[in-house]
C-alpha cells in the first residue's frame, strides 16, 4: 500500500467513526431538534459517500470534504452539551 492509499484508508476509518457518532446523535432524544436534524443530514451524506459504496470506489475528495464538514459541526455538540442546566432554562425563556 503506498502512502496515498494509507492516508485515504485512515481518513475513511475516521469518517466511519464520525458517522457512528452522528448516527447516535440523530437518535438521541436529549439532543435539540436542530442538532438531530443536522445529524440526520450527516448520516444520509455519510451513507452516500462511504457506507453504500464499494471501498475501492470511494472518492478521496468526497471523503475529505465530508470529514471536514462533520468535524466542524461537532463544535455545535460541545456548545449544547456543555451548557449548565440552570442556564438552559434562561436561554429558552424560562425563569
């Protein structure tokens, strides 16, 4: 396996792990609706790019684009889940 093939294989492995995370978020009843909707979109795109293709037919550019997109959106998960419970109520209009 040459260096490019090894890098592509590594990116696909990471993308598969991120795909599993997004699947869990899509099914998480505690996640906000907008986050669940985004997670469902990521899962659909993941299936199109990786899961439903022959491993030899996966395009490097598609993997790289989706990998970056998934990783960038994970910051939203940190924003949602790191907010203390008492602050969530205030932000949602409750007092």
